[in-house]
């Protein structure tokens, strides 16, 4: 039976501070915590393990390394830079006891020198292109977000590629972009992958208007529009890079996306460090039942499955983490959870 995969994820919000304002983003519209201490991170990781996730996404706004309130916090913790704080948090996730968790950084572009220091303990970065349509720099979507220019995002992905850091990238569908730019983004990512072999997956996310944002009255894409974007991207990347449809709350998009050839749903966030989605388990069960009726099986996967281990670009510690995670999951499936906890 063909399998539709997803990555069960816990999002640990480091801070909601951001130096920019994308028109569709409500990330900064909620009260922003200061970056958590190592003790708080460990406590949140215990919650993540209880939720049976495989991945912890460490999220923060972009361009915040020199903001005075961020500098004060990481210096109070004894770190000399934001990158040093991120390194310690990555290490805390990787070294946590019990169920092995894979950390993924979702904090925007990181400079070459800082990324070089993080490389040995950074399994993957989530660095979305958002769009290949630079007309959005003059519209609500990216008017106050110059860092989202197509060239700037590609440079950031290439920096990761030069260092062999796996990247999860993709586009937001329905933010005012021209449909021709879906394939333009996919073609640029295909070239990057041919050069560096570090693209883990290409994610398509349907835009959903959020309150208190400049685009709160902007219409979301129809199912037909989203499916067409999926098909266009698949035509370019199929067989090279995993193409994922991260539908979020638009669960009605799953079935048509699968009919269009999508076999991966990317990250499914069971909880954030701010709230647990109590309805997600039943929603996943409904999706699984619907997919079974279509002849598919819904199953979780690890973060890095696009041949990354075979290519030999991953540092030793990350390879070991992935091995421990696979062994743990194998033991749990075979009723050996206590042994897995001891072994890890």
C-alpha cells in the first residue's frame, strides 16, 4: 500500500521578536517570550517527548541577533552571541535523554561564519523562499520585508549548501504571486540541489489570512490553485527532492493534493511551546481513514530521509543521532520502549 508520510513536530518558540513585517505573518502579533534558558528548554523537551514527536523546530524571527533585548538575554545566560545561544539550544535538544529528537532551526538566514560553527550540531535548517515573485516587495506581502527578495533567499540557501547543511525550503501559495513563479522557485531549488545535494524537501504551504496582519482580508487560495501549484512544482522536482504539501488547518486540501501525486505532508505540529493542539490526533485519524479509502497509508517519518545519510554530507554527531532515533522507533514498534529509553 502506498504511504503518505509526515514529520510529527514540536515547535519551540525561542522568541517572537522579528526585525521585519511580512504582510501575511502573525508570528509577532502574540506576546513574545524572551529566549528560554537551558532549564526551560529541557522542561519543554519533556513535553515534546510525551507527544511522541520526531522533530523539534526551534523558531524565532529574523534579523534579531543585534536587538538590545536579545543581546541582554543571551549575555545574561553567559553567551557571547545569538549564534552561540542557538548552538547551546541545539546541543540541549540533541543530548536530551529518552526519545531522541532532531532539532531544526527556523530562524532565518545565518551568516557563513556563524553557520560554520553550528554545522556539526545542526541537522537541518528551515529556510523558506516564500516566493520567487519580487513584485511582492512592492505589495503587502513583502513591502516591509526586503530580506524576502528571491536573490537574498537563494543566497542564504546557497550558504547552507556550501557547508553541506540540509535545507527545508519552499513557497507560500496565494500571497499575490504570479503562478509562473511556482516553477521558477522549483527550478532554482533544483539547480541548487544539483550543485550541493543538500535540499531535504520543497514545501508548499497554502496562505491562510490571519487577524491583525496587513493581509487579513486577502482571500486564501482555492483548492484548485493549491493543487496546480503542487503539480507545477512536482513536474520540476519529482525524483530529485521530496515535495511536501503542508496544509496546516486546510485538511480539505489533503485528498486533492494526494490525487495530484503528493506523497508527503511535511511538518505536522502537534504542539508549540505555547499550546498543545488537542484536536490534532482525531483530525489525523480522520485523514488516515480517508486516505485508506483511497488506497494509501498515513505514517510518520524522520526529518532527514532524502538520501542525506547516504551522501555522506552529515557530520558524525548528526548521523549518530539519526541512528539512535531509528533504533528507538524500531524498539518502540516492537514493544521495547523501556529498553529504548535505557539505550539512548
